[in-house]
C-alpha cells in the first residue's frame, strides 16, 4: 500500500513529540469516573461464586450500571 502524503496518516500518541513529525493537533483527554457501592449480600454471594466458580450476576449488573453511567457522562 503506497501513501501519497503524510497527511493521510493518522497517529495518536501520549507523548508530547514525535521525532521527525509535526504535531498538528492536541486532543484533550477524555475520561469519566463513577463510584458505586455494593451491599454486604452482594459481597457474600460473590465470595461463594469465587470459591465454587461461576459468574456473579450481582457484580455483573453493577458493572453494567457503571458502564451505562460512564457513557452517559461522556456524551
């Protein structure tokens, strides 16, 4: 694949310079934090799941809730 110009290439980096390249744009970081709690019953159930194996549906539901809240925050 041959590229006609460097402007067609898109590079993303976390450093402030790229040797031999000109930085054309700086993007602001995008992040969101969400804090959620669980009940003692969820913790006890998850402990049993850890010991016997399987999936902790209570924690899965919490993770889905957190994901939904983060994506709504970032919109």
